[in-house]
C-alpha cells in the first residue's frame, strides 16, 4: 500500500520513539512503525537523552513527514513542575510544556490536511488544544498513570507522599477530561482499561486495550552470542532503565532481601543489573557480594541468552512489562512477582515461578539455579509469546480504530 494513500497523520510523543531500548519507546516505536506503513506521519517529540539526537535521520526516513524534536532540559522541566505546585495543574503536564512544541503543532495543522492524530502518553494530550476539535484523535495512555503516582504516595514519606497524591488526583482529572474529548482511549492491557473504566465509567464505550508485543525474531534463542558471564557462574539478570523508580526499588529489594539468601545456598550464583543510567543507589549495590551493575550495554540479548534465569521482582508496576515478554521470547525462565506478571495471562508452568513474598522467591530462585528449568518454562514461554504477543497481531486493532 502506498504510504500516503491515507493522507497525513500527526504523532505526538513525550520521548523520541526510537531506539526501542526502554519500555515506553518500545511501544511508541512499534506504533509509529505501524502507522508509517499507511500514512505520511509527522512526528513531534522531546529528547531527554543527548545520545538520541543521532536517530533523527532514521525517524525522518521512516515517517516521510515532518519530524520535529525538541531538547528537554531536566532542570528546566523540574523548575516548571515546581511552579505548577502553586496551581491545580498536574506536574507532568508542566514538565512537558513547551511553547515551541505548541507552535509547531499549530503549524502542522495549518499547512497539512491532517486525517488523524495519535497521541502517545497523557502528558502530550495538552497539545490537542492547538488542533482543530474536529480532527479524529486517539490517545494511547498506555497505563493509568495517575494510579502509579497514587502507589508512589503510599510508599513515600511526607512531603513526597503529599506531592505524589496531589499528582495522582490532578492527573486523574486530566485523564478523564482528555478521554472525554477524544474518539478513543487506548491502554496497554485489558486490566488497565478496566481500571480506567471503573474510574470513569461514563467513558467506557470509548476505552480500549492494545497489548504490548515483542519482536520474536530479534529476541530469539536461535541467535548466538558470546557469554558476558564467567563460565562457572549461574547468573540471574534484571534488565531495564535503571533511573526508573519501580526498577530501582525492585533491584534494591532483591539485592538486600532475596539474593543473599539464594547466594548462601548457591555459592556460584551472581546477580547482574543491566540497564542504562543506573541511579546512585543502584550503583551502590555492587558493594554486595557477587552483584554487578553494567550500565548501558549495546545489546541486552547476550545477558538474557546466557543467564540461568531472568528476575522481575517489581513491587510497583503498571500495565505489561516488556522485560518479561522479552525474556520469555528468549526462552528464559522468569522469576517474578505478581506485580511484574500483571496483564500477562501466563501459562501454568510459568506461573510456578511467580513468588508472592521474599521466602517464596528465595525458594524458587534456589530451585531454579540448582535444578535448572526442569519445568520447561523457557520453551513454554517462548511458544506462548510467539502465539499471543506478536506486535503485528495486536496493532491490527489500531487500524480498525483509525478506520472507524
């Protein structure tokens, strides 16, 4: 199909949708790639990592339309958020508020005959007011972000607990307002969509779910990689952006309360934390015996391929965890909490590695390292994601929504 056969589409994202190397960018990239097959896509997004400027040319080639990327200064964004505390505005909206982006959105609407608008993340929905109200619009909220902040408020001390609760309440009001104005609201799982419908029942007819997927050819056990581990080690690995609070909480909890008990019974065990921008508290975990923090790596697949098991000990989680799907696609057993597995209807064999508390995770971790994947959860998991979590299968529903 001619990519311009359906006309021009505007795609807005809070972070450059490439490369697909962290949770939100995996989803936004696959959505954008799908849309670019059928539309001339104009992309507006922010860049919060200077290394990502090199990918502007790739996006231009992919989308064929205008690509406008603006730098996002963390310090300036935090200052805007601080000022927003004196208002009733969500801090996240202030964080991504930019007059240049607003003007660019207006210019795109003025110079091109837009057929559709797709907004990725609730914070970018603030730019819809600069577009004609008659435009067909879809917002991918991904998760119910307001509930994430509510969870943060329950595990924080004052004044952060107050700030997080405030953000939860103001952001929920904004999420409801946006969902009431657009043609369709998308969430990453039926559970997230159902949750939002309980919070905004009058909007349920326009709320849908499109699950995350996994690139089953890229994350395949058939690839051969040199091992990053010492041959005598039995490695447990965690992958993810290590400046993200739920990931930070997960690896600290696992390192302090679970891994030492596993190591005592399995002396050859080691724990690798693989991911970009590790926070100071994460880097400090290397003081624990046989715990390693890699920082950013060119490719996470060697760490997955040669691990004895992948761990996902998340205590705060929303939606679907890409790290779990990617590990399953690599035919790896995944030792996880119920929170990490939320949104994924795991096969029974894979459910056997879900640990509900410290003791449960310790026992299952020890058994995994001693006996290996005796239940065959790796192979079962690979077959499961091959059948149920291919991007092209899930994104067909997006096409239906666009064609309504």
